[in-house]
C-alpha cells in the first residue's frame, strides 16, 4: 500500500509551454503537500530532464510549439525501459480522436483544462500510486534476480569444489588417474570455447 506521504514525496515533472498552467499546477500540488515538483516550458528538454530526475509522474501538455506531446511520448518510450511510463496528459480538447491517440502514445490518464483542483489531486494521486507500486515491484524483482544470481554462483562453486575433491581423492589412489581427470576437464573447456560453445555449456 502506498501512503499519502510517499505520494507527496514523489517526483513530478510538469511540461507545458504556458507558464500560467505551470504556476497553477505547482500551486495546487505544493499546497497539497507535494515537495518535489519540477517544471519546464521547453518540450525539447523533456528527455534530458527525465534522465536527470527519473520522475514518478509526468504531467504533459499535448499542444506545444516545435515538439508536441505525442512526439515527446515517442521520445520517452525509446529511453524508458520499464513497462510502465507514468504520463498524465494535459489538454483542453475532449474529442475522441485526441484521447485515443494519447492513450496509444502511452498516456495513462487525462486532465482537462481549465483545471479543477479536486480532480487534479485525485488523478495525480491515483497515477502516483500505480507508478510507485510499479517501481516497488521492479526493485523487488531486481533484488530477487540478484539473490538468484548469487545463489547460482555459490552452487556452481560448490559443484566445482566437489568435482575437484573427487579428483584429488582419485589421485591419492592413482596419481595418474587424478591428474588425468583434471587435465581432461581443462581440455574440454578449451575445445568447447574453440567450437563456439556458450560459457555455461563449457562450465558443464
């Protein structure tokens, strides 16, 4: 469960070429306790700011000069590797075509201009909860994968140790046999690599 404080501490990036819209959203959010609200008017800066801030939510205007919101979403899709890209579209248009195109481009929800304070806070809270939960799951997955990697490495090292102990045991009975086993294992790896086998196959 995502708490109110977690949402208020989340990083939000507002992108709108109209300073009045930015000032209004910033005021609504800051008065509601949000502490990490950033904004830009130039859409060409979105990618660099996204890389810098790694925001939990982007409030993105659709109609801007030079680069519109649809193009910005296209750029973000290229650099954002996670499945969930948290974008809240800001628009004064309510036509079906604009809404469908925005959803197809990656938008998760809409805010219609002029802004309604209660709606702004509810929609942003809902999207932040989804975004933060997604990040939590991704972090847990990475932790689990790292744990599996470490355990696999430990298991492999244990297997190698067992094999070498068996070879040394054989060497006590017959020095030539024990050395032969070790030599053949090294020769097999060299031949496997020369034939283009994968490293894990060579280990086997």
